[in-house]
């Protein structure tokens, strides 16, 4: 019998080291980042489409054009990372918001009119701090027919009179007040049925009726609802916008011009437009031009809260936005053509 006194050792199977967890963690972090960036855009789109702005969302919604542009960032990231579900969510947000914003930069087909031209200028004077020389020079060079002013003060009235505004626009309905609540209308054409009404938020609005030579009667008003600057003011802001005169498609023409303290992304302003108005800047592709923001030094991106709303029967030929030193707003000039008859 043979005895193997020195058997070969049983081979030991090597232990395979565990795969490092770092790549998995990176993939998970990337997925989390894609979803974290994509979901807020979808929520923003839902608030905008549904007119659901409440509380701080009212202020934030004014910056929707910037958010619309930003939605391309999470979309691009999700596509690059091949996170398809997150990319789908980001795509819905981007398509919705960009689809709402981009048409403001594109001219619409507006009714043609061969009636009387009318140049309407609106300007917020920032409690009378705006430079009156620049304003009068603009009225003169643009041959303005109707001037709507907000935050119109007694000092503003005196300064504009001294600079010859009455010679350019001899007819007026004014309500000068110290601070931010005053209002004024100056017109090249006679003003009738004039008055000043007080919004619930405290700002006044001068109004009247003009009838250009050979043209139809037009009801005009200098608009200034309460600003949504604090949560406590939101109820007045909403109520003031709802109290603005609706359009009268089967009656006289109306023009509302002023500081609406709202953009086209705010539901109350869209509701007002739905009564039969057109935003003049939006009609000619100038609807994304900022009118309020950094112009007095505040580090804010510009937003569009100053508007000229016109009856849908009025043709909008051109809209320009100018500088007004001393004010945090920029004047808006709308060149219109009234219908005949």
C-alpha cells in the first residue's frame, strides 16, 4: 500500500474584491441633480398655466421669461446624462414656458386701419423724481398726442409746466399728490367726461374721453393699481386689477396706459386682456422689453409691467421704450391707428 505523506494543498480560490461604490454614487447623485433641476420648472409651468400664483409666487412670476430660458439647462443636462424620465419632465416645462413667452417677441397679425394716428406715451415718475426735461423732450420729439403719468406730484406739475408741456399738450386732467399716488392725463385733443378715481390700494387714476379730429371717440385712463410689493398688499393688487375698466367691443374704443404692476404672466392682467384688449407691445413683438427694474440702481433684472392696452379694433404700428433718468420705470410709446367710423 502506497501512502502519500505529502499531499498537494487544495488550491485557494482568490476572493474577488467588491466593486467600488463610487461610480454608483456618482450616477445616483447625477440622477438626483437632474430631477432637482427639472421638477421646479414643471411646477412653475403649472402655476403659470393655471393662474395659480399666490403669496410670494405673485412677485416671482414676473420673472417667468428668465425661468423659461433657464429650463433649457435641466433639459440639456438630463439629455446628456441619459436620464430620460427627468428629460421628459424638463422638456414639458421648457416647451410650455417657452411657448408662452416667445410669442411676445413675434409680431402678430393686427387689424389694419386707415383712420387717425394716435401716439400714446405712459411714464411713471417715481414720486416726482423723474427728470422732467427728458420727458418733455420725448413728448416733443415723438409728437405725442396723449400722455399718461403715474406717481405725479405737485412739483412734477410745476416743472412740466415750466418746460412748456402745456403748449405741446394743452388739455389735461391732473391729480397731483405728494408721494406715489398722483395721476395725470395730458392731451393734444380736448378732454371731456374727465375725472379721477381712487383704487382700493390708494393710487389714483385720471381718466377722460378724447375725440381726435376726424376720428372716433376714445375713452382713456392712466392706470396704476397697487404694487404686489408685500404679502399684505396682494389683495389690493388683485382687486385693483379686477377693477380696471373692461374693454367695450360693442361700444366706444378704450385705451388703458400706465404702470399695471403686472406682467403678461399674471392671471389678473390676462383676464383684463380677455375682455377685448390687446397689449400694444405684445402685438408688435416688443413684449419682452423691460420697463421696470435696475433703472434707478436696484440690482433687479428688468421686467415688463408698464403697458398700453388698446381695443382690439385699434391697429398697433410701433412700440418703443425710452430712458427716463430719475425713475425706476421706462416710458412706453405706442403708435396707433384708430379705425374709421
